C-alpha cells in the first residue's frame, strides 16, 4: 500500500495531503567569501517540506523523491555530504572570476529557491589578517573570537582546511593525504580533526599531527567507485573538501 506523506527535510515525516507546498529556503551559506584559485567548499543549510510517496508495506521511500540539485554560479555541483540538520556541503566550481554569485537549490518535484549574492570570490588579501572572518564555522555565523575560541592559537583566525589533490586510489590499500590549515592562525593550529568519506568509512592507518599548519595522514577506503570525496573537520566546524577521485576495486 502506498500513501502520500510530507516531510520537513531531513528529519520529520507525517501523513498529509499533497496540497500546494511552500518553496524551500536557504537558511545560511558559510563562508560568505572564498579565495580565488583555492579549492573551496560551502556549507548550504536548506529548509524544505517534501511531498513523499511512502510504501507502508515495505516501510520505505524511493530515494529519488529526496533528491536535490545545487547550482553555484549557474553550474550544477556534487553534494558529497548532506548533514542531518539539512546542511549540504558542496564544492565551489574552479575558475570563477572575482565577484558575487547566486546559489540555486532545486527539489525533485521542481520547487526551487535562489539566493542572490550568496557568496563572493575574493582575492587572498581580502581575508588575510581579518580575525573576525571565521572561515567555515559550524554555526553558520561570524566567529566572534570569544574565550572558547582561543585554542591552539587564535581559533578565529582559522579559515578552514585544504587537502592536496588526490589521484586514483585502490580499495583497502593505504595512501597518504596532506592537509593544510588555512588562514592567519594556520601555522599555530594543532587541534584534532576528523576525516569522513562521501562513501564508506575512513580507516586511519597512521595518524598525524599538525606542524606549521600541515598534517600528513595515511588512510584507507573500502567503497570503490567514482567521484569519492574526503572531508576534514575540526571541533569548531571548520571544514575542508578534497577533489573528487576514483577508488578502484582491489
């Protein structure tokens, strides 16, 4: 038996009539500024009510109904990570000129939202030395540099992380990655970070530590396929996204 239901992305589900539903909204975009030429990622928090057809015999929902697409500067991008609170972590297209850019989020049923001037591509000098720019803070706001942020150097001076390009790898074969902390506080950053993959677990073979803002880690991955991403994140929500790479079967 199939019935129509509604869902508030991504947590709440209840039965309802498939009446006219509100448009989705973009709650926040973090950071608001990315450096031209750098590999960057945005955290786009989305609020949406979804119309779903639920198969109560199998207690399942067709995943296609939950699909979303994200366009940055008119270019559709991957969605490597979708957090439980509705935050989509997406890569910024390479080669964007300086200026402001829109973000468009579209649902599977065609409803969409556009946030104009959602983020800016700027020169490196625009962000250097600005202790109030928090990079990719997890709360979606500006880092105020309060007492809780003064850890391992001035946490408010950290912009995020950059992962050196990763080439094709082999499933369950360890390989090394290099992570760079970015921002004026990068060289003094020594806090723990976590690693996640867009498919499957990340196994740390050799754990590293930050020295002068750089950390090497030896990891292995077990879920082969194309367009795999790694994400590094600290306890304050600063993030860094790798390039997409292929993981071959062993």
